[in-house]
């Protein structure tokens, strides 16, 4: 498992675990991020990490993305 913040653009990953308090876990769940969900990293440069899920693109801050543990699918 690696943090989402370390995934290269173009790679698809599956969320395995979210390391954070109830507030963070709840906020991410409301955005559609929870264990088992597959996302694709669109951009991982300076600034927010952009991910796509089912045709929707979302931006996550580096700190938040670092707390989402994923496993690569490719």
C-alpha cells in the first residue's frame, strides 16, 4: 500500500484504507472516497492532486491525499 499522494498520473488505484479521524473519513466518504473505490490520478504536480472517479474529477490537497492508502491496479 502506498499513499495516494505518491501515485503517478495516469495510474488507476483502489482505495484500501483512510488514515484519519472521523471528520476526515466522513468528508472523504461524502465525496465518494472510501475503501474499495477505484480512482485514476489525473495530475500530481504542485498544488492539488486531481483524481477521476466515474467521469467526475476532484481535487484533493496533498495532506489529505497522503492519508488515503491505495494499491495500484496497473
